[in-house]
C-alpha cells in the first residue's frame, strides 16, 4: 500500500510508502508499529487538541482477526497528521514562518480552534505581531462565537498599539459574554487598557464599545463605572464623578458606581461621598457582595480618622452579617484604639472564630493582626504574660518582625528599654529590607517612650545606611525637632527639598515649624503655599496654612481654612488649631465643642493638650 500526501498550498511533502508482505500478513513488527503510530497521533493530538475527544487510547489492541489492525477513531486524519508534523519539524529546524503557514492552513481547513491557537502562539514566539493578528482574525472570522479568538485579537491589537481598531472587538467580547458574567467582563476593561499610553484615545474607544451596554439596565451601572475609571486614568476626576453619578442614577443599589466614588474620595473628591451614602441607603447589605461598599467606606473613614462614623458602619455590618469575618477585625481594631478593651476583646474573639473556620491565606494574615491586637490589649491591661502568649501564636515568618516589635514594647513598658532595643537589633536579616525595618522599629520604639535624642541618632544611622531614602531623611528631620535640634531639622529639610523638589511634606514641615515658633512668618507662608500647590487636597497642609494665617493676624481667613480642613479630616491637631481660632474670636462654646471632639479622637495628643494648658481651659 502506498500513500503520497501534499500540503494544501502546493508545497510537496515527503512521500511515505509501506508495502505489506503478502507472505507474512501478520509479521511480528506489527504490534510495535501500531503502538508507535498510536502514540504519535496522541502526542500530536495532545499538542494541538485536534480531535482530542475522538483519539483512541494508546493501549488499544487489535481484537479482530489475525493480520488486521484496529483503526484509530480520530479526527486527525493522515494528510492532516503529516501536514502538522511537517509544520512542527520546520519550527524545530528554525523555520517558524514555514511552520506557521502550514499550521494556519491546517487550521483553516479543519476550522479547529486548537490549531488556530497554535498558529497564533508560533507567530508570537517569533515576535511577528502582524502574523499573529492575521491568524487570530482568521480564527475569529471562521468561528464567530469564539470569545478566545476575539480576546487574542484584542490583546494583539493592544500590543501593536493599534488601539483605535479595538472598539468593535471589545464590543463583540462584551456582548458575547453571558449576561450573568457580563458585568465582570465590563469591570475588567480598565485593567486591560491600563498600559495604553494614549489614555484619552483608550477612553474614547471604551466608551464607543460600551454604547450598547449603556442602554441595558442590568449592565449600565457597570458600563458607566468603567467609563469613569477610564476618565480617572487620565486624571479627569470630575468627569469620572459624573460617570459614577450616571451609573448610580440607573441603579442606585449597584455597588459599582459607589466603589468608583470611594476611589474618588481617596483622591480628595469630597463630593463623591454623597453618592456612597445614597448607595448604602439603597442597598440591602444582606450578603458579603452587597456589603463591599460599606466595608470599603469604613476603611476610608478610618484612614480619614473619622472613627466614630467608621465604627457606626462596622457595627451595622456586624449586626446584619455576623458571619462575615473582616468587619469584626476592623471593629476590634477601632475599639482597641479607643481603649474600649472588653468590647475589642469580644470583637476579636468573634473574628478569630470565623477566620479559623475559613482557613485560607487571607484569614491567616488576619489572625496575625488579631493576635497582635490581643497582645496590645493585654499590654494595656499590664498583663504581660498574656501579651507574650498571644505573640507566641504568630508563626508566619513575614510577621515575626511585627511580633518582635510588640515584644520590645512589652519589655520597654516593664522598664527594660535597653533589652527591648537589643531584641530588635538581634533580629535576623532575612531580606535586604529587614535592615531598614529594624532601624525604623527601634527609632519608633524610642519615640513612643519619648527618648527623642536616641531616636534621632537611630534615624541618623538609618539615613546614613540608606542615603537615597527620602522618607528616612524626613523622619530624621522630624525627630530632630522632637529632640530640640531645630537647626538640624531645618538643615535636613532643606537638604530634602534640594534632593526632591516635589516632596511636599518637607515644605509643609519647615513652614509649620516656623509658624509654630512665630519666626519668619512670610517665609513660612511661602513654604506652606508651595506644599499646597503640590498637594492641594491634603488636610494637614491646609491646617498649616490656616495656622500661619492665624499667626499673621488673618483670623477670618484662618478660620475658613481650618474649618474646611477639619471637615475633610477630623484630627486632634487640627481641632487644637481650629478651637484656638474660635476661642480668640469669642466663639467659645464652639471652641469647647471642637476641643472635646479632638480629645475623643486622641486624648493624649500633645498639640491639643498643650493648647488647652496654655489657654488654661478644661473642656
């Protein structure tokens, strides 16, 4: 029997011939030949996925009459087999172009997704984007319902920076996705386009692709949110907020526009908070998915030091969903910070029970935080053995340093500050960043126990070890002020400004220090205004500006600035300054109210306590 095959494009393929011996129709080589051919078919089927569902097992045996072979039930016929084999041999021989052509031709003949995928992969391996795009587009045209083909087309177009051509493909992908999954597909779009350099073009393309989704009530909120995120990616916060509002108007209970509004809140868009509150009122928060906005909102409120509002959100969540673990951990952390120790213990015990039931990596990380908080509670209660027992439960190597920092604090509280420092110094340095972490932990420990001069020296050591670390230089300058080394503080901050002219904290710190000491007030104001220009949404910098205006006698302007800063971020230090301006202007009841709020936020804040002592006020 003789068979000769040729490649479809006319390229000759090596002839194969086999003549069966009529004298020995069942010669002893046949079983081995059958096994060899079967294994080869399976190997190629595995490589390409061709007819994989119909390939017979390797171990198939002849059960017919002697001298016959069991036929393989496979979609991989002989011509296709040899065409694919020749294609792969060309690839192995360093001729990927020829191999690509053979496999793409086979894919077109067979309409097989696996062969199209292989052709695309070969083109990508050869760094031929145009060839990969040709294969992917042929795949998408030949098999119109293939989401995988369209994903390849989209990804290749983006890689080739042909962004303007992606709108139809993206629209096809979105509309072809199952309705129940479509919002997830829409929400993933900003990440897909995140590396596109022309953000404006990307936003235009995405808006065009999502035009049908904007008219579909079940998907409009997600579509508007994605459009908002594309606007946010190009720095258009107001347009992003407008998009979030459009999405919220379509579906007030949808979490998507509210989550975008939370991102805008983090970037200083105070107007976005209204949308978040409206969504919380409209949503049921009956499941973990429904509560995502409330939990994220609570986290942001904590970051903004609006602890009472955060606690209210978390108490609502833990009441409605007592089986959801994370709110209990956040609530316990807040309660610990507020010294509501019995309530904190109960919240953390509840969290630990739920986290142990979950048993995943996220829960393990949360348990470490819970153990640290429980150790902190025991430390506050002066139960040092219990504190150490909680720390002994921490096993994760990445968290050992946090545990040792807490152990050092325990030692220091027992009058063993030198031993505490030795404990931190003696920690092994498994990673390069551990050196920095140890020095910062030691300096923070000394700061907590008001050993400012020693903390300054440790920061000096750290800054010398890491001379390019601007954050360490800043911390060293702040500690110089605490240690009364004001000339050193100014020198370090000016050095930092020279090294990094956009480091707004340095301008603010130097300007505030001068204003606080009533020195060179015009220069102080100029420094703070520079910080404002670099970080206009920073409430602490606004506080500095209000304070320097007050020092310069501009009380009305100072009051307006400080009220805005305190509204944005309730903070005990801002409360001290705002209260003093109100007090001087005769609004004493309002001043007392603000100071009381500040004491609730942090009863030990040095600036607030110093203000009350200087003015001889007991709110």
